[in-house]
C-alpha cells in the first residue's frame, strides 16, 4: 500500500485534508449520543460519516478494503509531516461510514506508538454499538480496529 505525505494543507492535488472531523472529541460525541433515542443515534452516526473528509475513488481499492464488513469499508493511512497518522475512510453504507468515523475519532492524527497504546474498544464501549445496532452493522468493527492497529505497528 502506497502512503502519501501531507504537506501544508494538501495531501495531493486530488485530496485536501480538512480539520472538521477532529473538531470534537469522542467524549463530546458520547455526551450527545447518550441522550438521544435510537433514531437520533442513527442520525448522529450518519452525520459523523458525512463529516469525514472525502476519500478519492482512486484510493478505494482491494488493498484499502476492510475485510469482514457487511458493507464495503475502505481505510487509507497517510503520514503527516511530523509522523502522526491521518486516515482517510469511506463506506458505501451511511451507518457503517458513521461507525468508521467514530473509530477514527479515537485515533486520528496521533503518532503510531500512541495509536498502538489506545484501548480503542474501551473508547467505543460507552456507545454500546453491539446493543444499539444490528450485528450486520457492527461485525466489521474489530476488523476496522485491527487494520488501524496493524498500520500503526508498521509505522511505530
């Protein structure tokens, strides 16, 4: 898998890095999430997915596809100038795209060693996704997390 380096505010001519996804912490999102009913929780996840920066179609390949997800999910790592990892992600399903956005909120723009030390499952536990969503929607979450951890390990 080829890695791009972010320089300034652009990843490449095709893809600019927008700061909007990391404006809120996972705990800020949870504070909102815990007071919502099931329908509004779905809407929040969909909104999180919509807030992901666009992932160019050229990066949605078999090499960036997360295995074991019921929907197609692509995750592409980039390395910022200071060595931190920045992930681009997308899915062909709105809720699944929101789930990967939630996962990325735990790790986005952190160093590889820091990502390796984060308890991502623990960070997501308060959202109780397994009980809030169908098993089809959550079955790929461990694979999303594993791919992110493997990527961080390669660059640690």
